[in-house]
């Protein structure tokens, strides 16, 4: 509803267009701002490598990596605005009782995303990097390119950050009556399969080890969401 009147499909599309434009503008601003700190972020992201210094093989590899880091940081900084615009878009379709939960969703989603980033960086990455550096070390010497390494790191950070919002999303869906604890329990086996598929997509390497360090947290987040659904 909009001012007591039902919006037409074209008004919805126009509203969606405006929300997307504002989100993109916010992303551009935060990405440009992130360029100031990109060098520092690069040092932080390469810290798990220890004494191993990455290399670059293509003339443009380093600059592409540099801007990729700025974009990832821009997404993290713009996340509150993006979520807020999404909330404003779906707000007219919600009932007054359901709208109250949005005051939890917006800050909660941002906090959950940041917690996911921290968990991936401090818990998953050091273990994964140490394993990959030591595996086959007696046969060949590790010499990673900066592009491949940053691609590996940012993929895990971004998607684990997004995945950490799963319990909050499930809680909201349970509050508005879309899902129930019984439904989540019934679909648990499909959650395991979905976690495996998503982990296989997220993980940039084909080995099962890296797949497992992503898959296990994804499934545990589903279980946390099921627990929150019971509380809801």
C-alpha cells in the first residue's frame, strides 16, 4: 500500500528502480572511499600467508586485485544502505506487526555480516592457508599469485558474511509465519545438501577440505536459524 492506495506494477517497478539506483550510488561512494585504505587491507588479507610473499604474473593483475579489494570493502560499508533500501521496498507489503521486526533486521543483518567476516578471517582462513601451504610442501614450493590468493580470500569472506545472516532471515520468516520449526526440521536433509552445493560453489579449489571448512559453518547457521524459529 502507498498512502492508502494499492500501487500498480509500474509503480512498483519505478520504486524498485529508485531503490537500486540509491544502492548503487552508495556502493560507488563507499568503494571510492575504500580506495584510501586498500593498501592497508591488502596487508591484512595477506597476513595469514606469513613469510610467503605473493607474486603477480600479468601486468594488470595487481591493479585489478587492488580495485577488487576496494569493491569488497565498499560492499561491506554499503551493506546498511542496501539492506535499508530493500526494507523500504518491501515495507508496503507488510502488516503493522511485521514492520516492527524490521527494526531488528536492519541493524542485525549488518552486525551478522561483520561477525561472519571476522569469523572467516580469524577462524577459517588461518587454518585453510596453513593447510594449503603445507600440503605437498616436500614436493613443490608454494608460490601463490596475488590475484588467485585474494580471489580465494574475498570469496570466502564475502559469502561467509552473507551466510551469517541466515539465522536472522529464518527468524524473520518464522515471525511472519512463512516458515515453522517443524518445516525446518523436515527439510534438514535438504539443508545439508544445499550447504554442500553452496560450499562447492563458494570454494575456489576442488579439494574436499576447503569445501568442508565452508560447508560446516553453513549448516550450523541453518541449525541456529531453526533454533531461533522455535523462539519466534
